[in-house]
C-alpha cells in the first residue's frame, strides 16, 4: 500500500506527541523509518519553537533528529521575509520566543510593545501562537497594521492538540487582529506551499514518492493535496473520519496513528 513512499514529511503536534507527551511507539517509529531507509523531514505550523528547540524536545523523548531535518513555520516565515526585505526590516512579533529568535537570526530588528505604544513604526507585524499574548500586545500589532505595516501570519491553525484536548491556536490570534483591522494576513505555514517546498528541497524527493503525514485536514492534508503529494491522515490529533465529508478534503490514506503507518510501511 505504501511501497512507493520513499520520503515522509511529518507534522509533529498530534502526530508525534500531544503537548509534552510523546505518543505511543514514537521511538520505534523512527527506528522503522531508518531501518527501511525512508527519508523524513519534520514540518510544523507551531511557531513557538525553532528547529534546535525541537531537536532538544525529541532528544528528551529518546529520538535523534538534527535541526536540518526540521522546518518550523517561524523559520519559514523569517526566510520568506528575508527574501522580501534583503536589507533587514523592523518586525513587530506577536509570538513566543522561538518566533522572535527566528526573526533575529535573519537580522531583523524587533519592535517592542512599549516602542510601538510610543510611536515606533514597523515594516511588518508577524502573528503566531503565543500562550502569553495580552490584549495590549495584540492591540499594538493591530495599531501598526493600521499605520501601514504588513500583516503576516505564521500559520492559520485555529487550535492545537493538547493533553486536555484542542485549545485555541495561532488562527485564533490572527482572527483577533484581522477583526480589529479589517486586513487579511499573508499566511506562510500549511496549507500554503512554502513549507512543503522547503521540506521537499531538504528531502530531495518528488511529489510521487513523498507523503505528508498530518492530523489536520485543513492544513496538512489540504496543503499536500494542493502540492501534488501523497497525503496520510492520522487520527491521533485534531481531525476525525467524519471530518472528511464535512470539509470535503480527501486524504490518500487514513491511519489511526504512527504505529499503523510503521506496520503498513513494513508490508
């Protein structure tokens, strides 16, 4: 069934773990991929961490994945902005430390909440998931957009899978700012093509022999289908089988979790 798959692009939240809890079979899954000589890259819409941070998180779960095999929406967003502003720009970041680190690593100057309140301008406002976001932080971002700053979203996920169930994600923060400004953001993460392109480049694969493994129909599966990749939905995160008809998004394969994928790959 999966004999033609030589490369996997793996989402993380809801596929490999929920919150800070690894899903069953995580170590064995990666051992299986390496034993079968299947290349993989990890691609997440979560903008709170950099690739290095995810390498450390995986190491705590007993899995070794170098940063070069990890694509995050925060770093994809910073790379996109670097192409748009090759000489640097002033960025107002509504995001966690991982997003701010990704921006400064590309040479951008961060505009603080206090600076924005006191009249500083920004070239772009970048909004990603931030569990510590306050009204004032987001209101200053909206103010800068109203002053002419570009509105960039790291990803559109309305929620993310936690140990207690789905909780509001980056899409909820984007909706807050969009409602307050009337401006629609430019989205960098899945289901847009940028993260898929970056992951494919690292894998050196083709759409025909590469599959996206994700738990969310509206980002992982929709984006993979649009990019011509094979799409694999796992039911360990957000989307459920009945959602396929609701959203009219059809994955190529549906598995319960990564254990079922590993079993199918070995057949």
